[in-house]
């Protein structure tokens, strides 16, 4: 099978509807809770009646080259007078965004919070990595389940530096630790790149970080860390963080250095259209060789959109030099 060749299969509610499918769009974004599947198909032979009925809430699965890529639930469809059908489905993680609640979590790890919420709201789970850090207290009001989980993961990252990502595999929510990746896929001009664009920005850059902890009125603990190289080049741009009053001086210093590492990075983004590779999705990494735009080296995939049509597979991916994941800062509230 040559690169970019697609042998797709679409199964709706245990019925193979591949023969009627015209195209498939499969996409994701590291900042979103779930992946999306859009299927375009012809649902008539004579222009007068439908061949089958599509129902919201039913399961749909998508395969390419005998590998399951998506399993999810139909949320919307549209039909036109010529029989063209458009189906939109999301994987099961979408349910994290569909329920809002108020919760108090005491002395719980983020991984335990994930299990608790999924159990309470009937979301199937697969492997859940142990996040390690015990969060003393989280009071979360009027938040989606997704925002609650991201807040807990953000607290874990702030105190340990460990990062975790939510996925969905075979219809089950999975929590994995985000570790250094070995880049397996090469995207190269003249080989599999169709087109490319590149940009850089210091709009969100911070060259120094100030963290305030302790008792702000009686005995504040203040730590400021700087990146002298960036300050010399771009000037002082400061991030201010109000830390938990219970943190020690050494913990505040560690937090300040961790925040400077996160914020002291130049935004570096590229968009590449290429021959499709199923494994290249948001959250993975690739090595790119495109000398004219200067996109050369290892990059993280931030968004992806895979298009399958006429047995051909192409993809459009957004790349970044920084390994971005969603974050939500916890703001302490009164009980």
C-alpha cells in the first residue's frame, strides 16, 4: 500500500455503511476534550427515499487500513434534498463537557478525581495513570467535568512538573502521563509535504516570574526569577503568581523556576498539509524538513484534521515547538 492510500470502513450501529460514504473528516485539538468525526455519505439510490435512518445517540466507528481510529456517539446530522447526509460524532470524552456541577475534593489525587467523576456520570474508563500528588483541597463551583479535571491536572503540574493528557481509546477515557516522545514520523518537502506555513511570536513570552506566598499582610514570601538572556534581547515581561499560603520558601522558589520555564518560551507555530499518516494526531510529535519556511526539526502536533476521500488520505496539522496542553488555574474560594 502506497503512502496516503486509504482503505476506510465506517460502521453505524453495527451496520457497515462504507459503500455509501463519500468522505470522512477526523480531527482533534490538544485543547479540546474529545476528537471529532464528520462523515459525508449518499443515503438514497433513487432520490426519493432513504436507504437507512441515522439516529442521534447511536454509536459510529471509523477504521482505516483495518485499524480502528474512532469510536463515538452521533450528536448531529443534516440531510439535503439530493440525499447527501452529513454526520457529526464525538468520542465519549465529549460527556466531560456536557455536565456542569459543583464539587469539593479533599486530599485527593487528580487521578482519583478523574475516576470519581467518570463513575458518577457513567463515563467508561480505561487505564488511568497515577498522578501521585495529593491535592489538599479543591472547591470547584459551576464547572464542567472537563474543567474540573484540567484544574486538578494543572495543580499537579504546578507542584510536581508532571504532565498528563486525556485520551479516548476504544470508547474508554484514558489518562496518560506526558513524557518525552521519540519522534517516529518524518514529514519532508518533496516527499510527503503538500504545502507549509510558519510563524513566530513573543506576544505571550515572559522573561521573569514573581511568586508571592506566605501571609501577604504579615510575612509574605516573595521570589523573583529571571531569564537574563531573554531580558537582554526582549526586555522585562513579568508573570505574577500568587501561591498557596502553605508553601515553603523552597517550594515557592521551585514553583517560580517551573513557571519561568513554561512562560519563557517563544511561540513557534507551523501549519503543514501533507500526505496522511493515521498516527500523526494532536499530542504526538513529528520531525519536519521544509527549508524554505524554516520548518526544520522536531515539533509537537497541536491540531490535526485528516481527510479521507476516493481512497486517498491527506492531513492538515498545526505544529508548535512547545508541548502545549490545556491548563486551568485554581482560584481558592470560600466554602
